[in-house]
């Protein structure tokens, strides 16, 4: 990182020194009480001009237009922006005009935080504004903001470079106010899910992030070390096995918003740190969960955007329930013309070769089928679609299908060719579960670094008995992408993972 100051940065530091010489604290500690927001004024004042005659408001100075003894400025708070009208003789009622002539005109800069008191009025140009009575500097900005300019409908000098935006999200939020809308909707989506399950009497819980066994998914974990215990631990890749322990313990319906970590590649739909919501309900199966899931997603769409329809890239997607249900083997047969339902690993490899799908020696039956579906089928499912009844080899934590023991009672929800949710009738047979874990161990020995570990404590929990249970996981980041029409996962994470920023040598050894 370059620590040399440019002219603007040096000017602001000089202004900082001048303010202190004048006895003005550029970072005062006292509380500044506000009684209104910019949005409140714009919403209510047009209906009643007697309102807001004694306002106190604070925010960032975003524009200033000085006209001798009077000035217009723009203040932006969390809710939006409002114009300020500042007269020298109003804020400097005595002979000393330093506050206006020196402080406001010369030492206060765009980006500084200020607080003002005054009253609301409408200018001759028809703009709702605050006539300022007092002005207080609340925090001095030492770095200049990118100034976004508009002329004849064109935007200039916008802060649009993705790497800069994601790396300096704090600047992105300041100069691109629309970015806030995505994160406000993210909170709305999470609250909708929470309300949906709370209304049904489910219990929100928390489970460990540091785990001795990285269980609940097929993924490569991050590894860390606990010094006090002198033991290796893993960052959570999923919370599934802990939530099912709670079902064993007697809770009938639990859910968790979990921050998960997977030591894998990064692209526009994957970040190594991501948020998932998982829910487990006793005495239910995957058919019940399909119905419950589509009701939830429809409600999220309505509460987020006011419609079941959403624009996602070039598509208009309708989240109105019910959704189509298609068995995965039927989907493969439809889009490849090949019936793989009875094929072994060697035959599946031949199919992959025939379809020009790249494989690796460590891939077993499950990953080969997953590769075929991913390459040849996923992208066809634009409207919400449940892909169901996965082969046993693809689903080591899932109960075998009641009608076909070669399949499992599992579904994934696909939207715009991407997986949004994954759900099972949970495997509660401890003997079968041990055999599935052992099959995963053999894949690990072949070199599959995403194969599941054997979690002996989870097996012990199952041996105490777990009732019939259905579970569901929803990728929150991808859900937010869909509901906000965001093309990249980096757009819905405040602080996405980035490559280390290049630093300039300091010459210090």
C-alpha cells in the first residue's frame, strides 16, 4: 500500500492542523443528538409544512456551492440526502465570522461529517432544504472521495472498478448509494426466513464454527490449530451434523444461519466464506420439505420485491409455488439421451468421455453423475425446479428412497441453472450411515480431498436414536443474488475475499 500523500491528502492534513490551532476539535467526543433523517423530511414535509422547524441532523458533506455570504450544500445520512442552505450571518451572529469564512469555506471538505440545526423550507427552485442555524464539525475526512459527476445524462469518474469497489466497500457505499439497497434487501431476506420459521415454532440455534471433524458436506476444509488443547481443528464447512444432534436431543425443529468456510476456488458464484441457512424438522420427509421450501421462497420474493416475479440477468423468473419436480436420472436421460440408471463407475467414465466431460481418477460414481448433470443439464433449469431422487453414491447423509434403494430421498432446487437449496429425508439408520461414511473414506484414500470424514460422535448420537427427520440448506448469498439481480457473489457480500493488496516497498528491513 502506497503511504505517500497526494496533494489533496496533504491539504486535508494541513486543514486538520489549522482547525486544531483555532481550538476546534475535528473529532469531538460529545454525543450529537439527531431528531430526524433526510428521508423523514422528504417523506413528510410535503404533506405538512409546519413540520421540522427545529431539526437536528447529521451526516456526510457531499457537495458545497459557495456564493459569497451564503452557500448551498448537500448532506447525506444513512437514509438519503438533503440540501442545506447556509448563511454566514446566521451561523456567525456576532462580529467573528471565522466559522463561515475560514472553517466552512476553507477547512471543511467534501466527505467530512457535520451536524446542523435549523428549520425546513422550500427554495425558490422548489427543493426541500434545511435553513442552517448552527453547524458543527463531527469528523474530519483525510482522504478525498471519488467525485461522481453527471452531465447530459452521462456519468463521469464513477467508482465502478470491481476490485476497488470490493476492496474498499466503505468507499463504494459512500459514492454509490444504490449499493446499500442490496444489503438492506439482504437483511430483509434473512428476517423473512427467520419470521417464517419462528411463526411455525422452530427454534433458532447456534453450533460450533471450530470443529474437530469437518462434517455435513463434501468440501475441502480450512485447518487451524488450537494452542491450549494442542489439537487440529477445522473451520465449519456445514452445520448439518450438529443440528441433527439437536434433533436426537429432543428438539423437533431447529434452524441456524451459519457462516461456513470451504477451502476451494473462487468465482462469481463462490466465495470461500459464505452464509447458509439450515433447518431440520422431526417427523417430516423431503416431500413435505419441498412444499415448505417453495412456500418460503415465494414469500421471500413477495416481501423483498413485492412480486413473485424477479429479473435475474436476461431472464424473468417466477417464484410462485408450486415448482416443477424432475428426478435427476430423468433429467440426464432427457438432455443426453443416455440412461445411466444401472451404470457402474467404468461405464460412467465412458459416458463422460463420450460427452467430452473431463474426469479425474479419484472421482467415484457420485461425482461422475454430478459432473454429467452439471455439464449437460443444470443450465436448462431457469424457472425454479426441484431435481429429485439422487443416486445413493451422491448423497451420503440421505435416507434411501422408499421405492428404490439405489436412490435417495433428496432434492436440490435449481434457479437460472444454479443450485439454490439442498434437502433430504435424513438418514437416521446408524448402521447404514457408518457404511456410507466408510465409502467416503475409501474415496478419500483414492485422493478425493472433498470426501467426508467419519464422525464417530455423530454416529454415536444416531445410535441413541433420531426420529424421521427432513433437513434443508439454502445458500443465502446466492438467494440474495437472485432476489437483487446481482451478477456476482461479491456484490452481495460486504467484504468478499480478495487477493492480497500489492504493497509498495518501504525500505525498512
